[in-house]
């Protein structure tokens, strides 16, 4: 691989940069660049029928993609709402089951206390 030689003379304008003499590189403010920037952009009417057709197809495809995006977004929102409602229902069911479980534990504890009291009472009755 060859490395380009760079040589600059005093003042920098007559030296070489790579393969291009600095004297041939136009200044950014030169009329060459100003002319290129002043040209108007191509318009649709300037295009050939083939390019116009391609642009038309791209516009149709863009509209179709936008419509598909909206459908998917609506489907997402609907599905999200459905799952949020299901989660809310399940959380309420869980709360209800936890309360029923706590109530059942209290009832079992009360029953055990009653059984113990009856056992004490029976033991006292029998030991008399």
C-alpha cells in the first residue's frame, strides 16, 4: 500500500495534497459552489413517467403501511385493555380468596378452642 506524499510550500497554495494540487481545489466560496447551490431542486413535473410511477407506488405503499400501523396500534390498545381488565378481575378474586382463607383459619382456630374446652370439660366430668 502506498502512502500519498504530501508536500506543502511556503504559503500553502502551491503545494500538493495527495494527488490534487492545492491550486486546483476550488474555494468553498467560489462561484462554482455558489452556482451548484443556487440550482432549484427537481420537481415532480421534471421527472420521467417511470420515476413518477415509482413515486406514486411509494406513496401508496406509505399510505398502506400507515393504515396497517394504525390497525396494529388499535389492536394493541384493545388487547392491552382486555388484559388489564382480566388482571383487575384476577386481583379481586385473589383478594376474595385471601379473605375467605383468613376467615376459614379463624373458624378453624375457634373450633379448636371449642374442642379443647369440651375436652377439659369432659375430663373434669369424668374425674369427679
